[in-house]
C-alpha cells in the first residue's frame, strides 16, 4: 500500500540531444510551417525515484501529458514565459494519479542542435522559393522581384527565421510532480520555486537535490480535515485536505472557468449538468 507521501515522482522532460530533432507526428506536423513553428518529439530525461511499487511509472503517458505539444523552439525575439498545466492518468482499475507540469525555455547549448535547426531553415527556404516563385520567361526575368507572390513574400516568410550567427536558440523543458492527490496550488508553488532557483543568479540556501528529496520522501499527505505546511526553496507552502464530511478536494480556481468559457457558456454548461445532458468539451 502507498505510504501516504505528498509526491511519488519528480520528472524532467525535454530535448534528448543524443537523438536530436525528431518531428512529432502526433501533434499534426506541418512541414509548410517554418522550423521554429514546428513541434519535435520530447522525451522523459530523468525521473526520481526510478520506480515506486504502489504507483508504477508510465513513461509514455507521463511524457506525452507533460509536453502534449512536444518540443517548441524559440529565439531571443520571442516571449518565453513559463506555463503551468495539470493532468490526470486514470488506470484500468479506475485509480488515478495526478501530474503537475511547469514548462519553461532554456538556452540550447548543443552545437549539433543549433546546426540542425539552421539546416532545416536552409531546406525550408529553398523549398519555399521553388514552390512560390512564379515562372518567368527571359523577357521578364529582371522585373519579377517586385511581385507580391514572388521574392517579397519569400523575404516575409523568412522574417521569423533562425540565424546561427545572430540568434540565440531556446527549447522548451518541463519539470513535473506526480502525486496521489490533486494539490494543484502547492505543486505549482513547488515547481515555480525550483525553476526560480535554477534561473536565479544567486544559489538557493540548500542544493536543489535537498528540496526534491524532501518533497518526495519527507513531506507526508495531510490527514483528512487537516492542513500541512512545509518548506519550499524560498518560502513556506501550505495545502489543506477536506474532511470526509466536506466536499471533495478541488484545488483549482473557479475564476479560470469563467475566463476560459465566458459567463453564458458556464450557465449553459451548468444547466446541461442539472438536466443530466451528455456534455463533451473539445479543446486543442
């Protein structure tokens, strides 16, 4: 049986420099897009611990749900704000485990990856010129550069490009906690503080491994009806577990539902739930 720990796994997903850039076919690869707008396969780079007997690690599911859109590349000109999301893995027996992921961007230090991205851009630009340059005869060969469907469009297409001698390449990376209960706010704070410690010019008070070990092995699940306070990298983290007589744990802000769906859609959705209609939410 599970020992009642707050978290079962700490997972890192991202770019495997050994396998290089692999197109992510599951995300709907579109080779007409510029290489920086394409998605590439991400992989589980590390997990701690390797395995726990009460919650076997599902590498394929965790890898896909941590980074559902695969790897994303950007340059210094793009916005690179961290993004947080959660997911649920439901097993065949109906049991659930919860995942909380923080995706951020870090600089690509592998020269092979940078060169591969540059090569993809050379190939893309060459293919684009072949497909979009209109055929011209010898008489008009000198006057076709101003055509809106010709060279000018090609230059516009290359605006969002990557030049290895000029640009800094960044790739998405993900840190994730796999937990037995859905303490979203606490997990988000843990991950944000870990990311802050990595990106801060000043080192954290203790080695990062100490905080990860603490969250995996020393922080327990709070008993029903009790709250729990434990130390993060930069401050305390608090979570509360409802008692058996209260509503089940729901640690997500209802405000976001209204922001995403709008008031009218929320009212319609609530009405459908009361009338016991079948409800399907479709999302990209």
